[in-house]
C-alpha cells in the first residue's frame, strides 16, 4: 500500500523513494556528463557511489526520527502530573506555532494557502486530523496510565492493519506470506486478549486509527508536503485544543502554569518535539528506498517496549511474552515477504533495462 507507519503520524504516505542509480538527488541537476557519480563517469560505475552518498545520512536521519518517536514515552513521563488530554491539547497548540515559524522560514505561506483553499485537500486533511487526534489521545493515555507496553504493541500491529486495509478498501490481492502474517496476527490478538483478560483496546485503537490515518493521507499524496499537512491538521485541531486548555485552566485542573517554569517550558517544547522527528523523517525518506524505511519503522515500537520494561518497570507475564512473540513472528513473515518482493521487483527492473539497451 505504500504506507509508512510512525508513531507520530505526520507523514504523507506517498513517500519518495531513493534516487535511482546515477541520478542526482531530488531538486538537483545531474551535472556535466562524466562527473563522478554520474551515469557517464569514465571507468567508474555511477550507481554505487551515488547510493552510498545518499544511504548513510538517510539511515542516520531515519534512526534519529524513529529513535525520537521511540523515546517519546519518556517525555510524557516527565510531564506528570499533566494528563493525556492536557498534553495533547498543548501539543496541538504549540505545534501550530512552531509550524507557523517553519512555514515562515521556508517561505511556504502560498503553498499553505493553496492547500487551505482546496476543498478536497482540506476535507481529507480534516479527516486525517480527527484520526490522529484519536491516535495521540490513546497513545498518551496508555503511556501516562502505566500501559506503555500495550501502546508499543499497537505500533507493532500497525503494519498488519495496513495490509488488511489494502485487501478490504483497495481490493488488493495478498501474497501467501502476507496472508500467513495476517493469520498469525489474529492468533496473537487472541493470545493477548486471554493474557490481559480483556481485548487489548489501546493497541487495537492505535493500530486501526493510524492505519486509517495512513490510508487517508495516501489520498492526499504529493499534493501537500509533510510540513503543510502538519500545519493544516493542527489548524483544524487548534480551536478545540485551545478551548480545552482554557477549560482546564478555568476549572483549576491545568498544570501548565501551576508546576513551575520547568514544567511550563517542557509543555511548550511539545511543538518542537513534534516537528523535529518529522523533519528528520522527511530527510530520510528522500534518501532511502521504501524497503529500508519499512524496516526502520520497527525501531520506534522496539524502543517504546524497552522503555516500558526497563524504565517504567511494567509487568510482562509469560503469556504476554508469548503473545508478543507471536506478533513478532507475524512481522518477521511480513518482512521476509517484503524483502522477497522488493528483490523480485528489482530483478525485473534490471532485466527490463537490459532489454531496453539491447533493443536500442
């Protein structure tokens, strides 16, 4: 489906792939023929050199993005006693202010205005905003109520939800290994339901809300870049978020101004903490192929899981370990299928290029 899950949600699903061998980075001309790294470089294949230059910073940016998302529970932890509703409300409001600064620095006000005037884009992003608000509230609630393990499970399950959306919404045909992964995923949910004594609703809400969010953002595609999408979504959510902050302050339950300057500035920093991983992800997505991005996405829930166990000391019973193990088995099957499909696609493209050169 081309969806790239991440725990923060501000990513258009139309992620650009890495430059083709020998091509210049996006937005840069290839330069004179024969230049190092170009297709015509004498005695030196251009592709490996170009890919090396793009891959190393791309992986570093990707690790930075998913690493920050993976450590997000620590940020929510230090924001105590702020609850999930207050944290999300502040995050929306201060993200909007930070986005305005980004739009100003990049001189993209005209692009933002065009997106806001386009009813199709605005309507789609408004729906996306509602879905990501549900995702944020659920995730923050899970972390702040001692259920960070289950929250991390949601992002482990998310790729399986994206596969199911491809079947039921886009009418895609799954390969046998994909069906196997989905089946194993259902078994895992059953095991975890028995383990928790209830349906793991936090994990399922996170997986479904973000899967739908990715599907909705796919419909926007390249018509709105990541920063523009983030800004429009926060514009949609900002009035409700601001009203929530005012209500909490009036009722005496807000912590923004009642727990010292450190707490105040930590809440204000939510705008930066929201946007920086997004910028890193955008830089990574421009440099890496979809397959690599798909593998890096597991970095965030793994970190969240480790933080929940090591820092928050959340309990993991034997049956929960079994349930998580079944989920990881499903992801392993899905990853093997993805790598095999990518290898087959690459081989087909190489064969097509060879045949094209032969024909000419």
